C-alpha cells in the first residue's frame, strides 16, 4: 500500500500566536535609558584642615530656603535668571591684565567687584533640609548649564565642536585609538579653563527667609 | 488579439498574507531583545524631576538608591515620610552601607571600583533626606553619584 503523505499543518494561526507574544513584549518593554546629572562628592575631610580662604568676590552663594525661594549673594532671584547670572559671574574675569590671574579668554564685564578668574570662582549652593528635591535639581541643572555654556563656547572657538557633544560621543565610545587621546586632552583643557567648582555645604537647618 | 482579451475582466489578486508571520516575528524578536524586565519592585513613588544638562548612566557599573514617599499600597503601614529603598526593601539611613556593599557585590568585579551610585529620588522629597544619603556615601567612599532625571526643563512648566 502506498504511504499517504502526512497532511500539511495549517500555519494560518502562526501569525496569531506571534501577535500574542508580540503584544506581551510590547507591553512589558520599558526602553529604560537612565540619564541624569553626574556629580562627584568631596571625600571626607579631616577636622584639623583649615579651609582655604576665598575672597568674597569670588564666591557665588546660592541659598534656597524651605519655600523654594532662591537668593544669590543676598539678593532674591528667579530661577529663570540663575543661569544668566551664573554665567556672568564665572565669565567675569575681573583681574587686571597685568596680574597673573588675568583671564585672556573671558568675555564678561570684567567688573572688579565680581570674580577674578574662572579658576578662582566658586559657586556654593546651600539649601534648607525642607527644600524640595525638585527645586534642588532645577538649581543644579541651571548651574551645570552655565558651565556647559561656557565650555561649549570655548571649545567652539578653539576646536569648532561642542564640548558637551564631544563628551557624549566619548561616553558612547565613538572615538578610537589616537583620536580618543587627542579629544580627551582637549576636553581636559576646556575643563581647566572653566573648572567645575560647585561646593555644597551640608544642608542647613534653617537659612534666612 | 486574443492575448489582450484574456486579461479582460480579471480582478486584482488578493494580497498574499503569507509573509505576515515573518514580519510579526521580526518585530517580536526585536522587542524580546530590547525588553528589560523590571528587576526591582518599586516601594516608593517615583516622579523624577526634570533636567536637560544630563549624561548617560552606565548601567554596568551602577547601583540604585530609590527614595520618596511610600507608594499608595504601603502608605498605611509606613506613613507619609520620605523613605529609602535599596534592592527590594526599605532601608534605614544607618543600613545604607550594608545594602550598598551588597548591591555592589553583584556587579562585575572589574567595575566595582568605579561604581556609580544612581539616585532615583521623587521630586517631592525633602532635600534633607538626599543630604543624609550623600553624607553616608562620602563615609563609604562611593563619591561618584548621578541624580537620575527625566528629560525636560523645570523652567518650562
């Protein structure tokens, strides 16, 4: 007797099964790519170290109280103006042209009452314990934005690319071999022109209202 | 002329759906590969604050700390105060060290020295809690941190 060939399996429902699985994975997928503001905390210091003296004009003190109001150098300020005034402060370059602290690349107002040099300028953020995290991050974001703005400006002037873009590409491993070292060196140079000097004093119990 | 008359009256053939499963499978594999199953159950609320000056987090070398108010189903038990979650459970400030060391132990050994602590903090939390965490991290000498945010800008709203 001739063997009958096996009947073909109907594959019509294959699509349905695949769809079912597809929808399951569609629903469970979270394309998580966490991003955020990176920071390096200062190491614990021994008590007997005397903190270095910083001239008052080189300090940009940002106070945030428990009602999320912002005060900069004793003057109340809106959050939207913070970036601009931080840029003005960092980029001021107030030291006179014959002093060793003269800043040749600064484009600020060169007011003698504001910071001497980006290397000297320190931004200090002090917040109340009851400040909301929301405001805290917003302030940090604006201050980092000020640094990024200045660094981008200088890297555009010197090398023709954005500091932040190059840093991002570096993080993604887009540069290889020699180019990597070269770009890294340039990034370091820019960082030295505008070093991130953001100090965070421990949150005070109560800051002035 | 019969060549041409033949076609007359012919309707459009139905579109073959035989390749439909292939297309669906392709999509399926894509999502299967891209899917990351949630590793931890969130016990705290997580509305992350907005920021735009951000850097990417390197997942292979990071440990997570969550903080915020307990989520709705835990409110009765744990109250309204901001709490810290590491791994799958609530952690007290004093126990952060232990919990973090444990979390770090799960990372690739080569990367353990360059560990980054990712802080996922609800935007309604008091900064005091974050400050406490940071103080603790300094003591533990895990000084690289990253505040996880969502894209956007605080000024826009």
